[in-house]
């Protein structure tokens, strides 16, 4: 269950401690939590249950998923967990499996699950969001007040990055996701600016390394990292723009990224 618990720590807004024995570490998992310099993409708030979880029992009612939301500088993050059948025993003070045969559950997420999402969106935000699923790798455009369905088997999880969509002056739309291989993708973005005059330019400051992704309705003309043009891939169907960031030489280094249209 290490990956399951790792996802929970990533959306919890907390410090992360690893207690594996020497030579028993899962480095592929740790790379989703920690950058090469040892820092983490820590969300800004304590992780909190979404409003529709407050009066349900996601461990015992056999129908509810546990959903935890948090906030980054320019996006929200939602962790969804099927934790039915297991809970904390107040008598033995240990985790207890009280239901061996747990069913697959269906639920949904919406932008409203991230309570403070309007605080990181522009004043003219329409309410549309782009949702990226960490395990599924899907990029989904959600209109205002629409929802995204999710199905989880027993003890499965999914982490969603929820980004307000910015409408550009030429009718195009844009939403930065972050580092796609990290649990909390959006935590990598520390600064975001839009220059809507022709040619339109989007500038970002990004921490970390690996594959960076963003949603764009129109294909960018150029992508520059530290003023150097880099190759990128654009998927016409989903609107996903991806390009690679190298491991920086300095700890806590922030890449300067410019996307031109």
C-alpha cells in the first residue's frame, strides 16, 4: 500500500517521512514525492475532505469514496481513495481490516471540490477547468458545474490536478498542469504570467525536473527554457503540450519557461 499512502501524503500539505529499511526503498515511488535535491512539491494548506465527504463514512458505509483537496499557487489537487473495509481501531490502537470483500465504487469530482480554487484564478475566470489524472494520464476539459466520473477498485486511488482555464485574446485557452510524473503536479509552478498582446506569451517559473505538461487549445509556436528553444510535443486531440526539463545544477532552482503563440 506504499503508493496509496504516498499519494495521501502528497495531497496532505504535510512533511513527508520515509521509514523503509535500507535497500528496501521504492525509488520510482519516491521520485513522485521528492525532487532530486530532496525537496518536495508541498501544497499550501492542510489537506481537507471535500464537502460531500463530511457526513459520510468512507471506511464503513460501503458506498463512499474519500476525497481530499488542497491548493497550489495556480491550481488545485484532489486525492480520491477507496478505503472501504479498513479503519482505525480505538481499542487496539491499530489499523483494522473489518471487511475483506470490498466492492468497486463509483464517484465523481468537480472543480467545486477544491473550495478555494477561485482564489488562484483570474478575476475573469469563467469556471471552466482542465483536469489531469495522475494514474490515468488523461486530460479532460470540464465546463463550469460539470463533473468527471471515477471508478476505483478496493484500496485504489487517483490524484487529480485541477487547473482554472485561461481564455486568451485570440479565442484560445490555456492551463498549466506542472510536472506530470509527480503526485502533486501543480506544486512545481511558482509563478505564472500572461502577455496577451501579439505575439501572445506565457511565462512561468517552475521547480523540479522531468516531463512538464500544459493544456492548450492552440498549438504553441515555440517553447523556451532559460531562453533556449526546446522541442515539444502537442497532442491535437487532448490539447496536451509536453516537454522535458533537465535536472538542475542548483538546489531549489526555478526554471524560466516561456511559451509563445
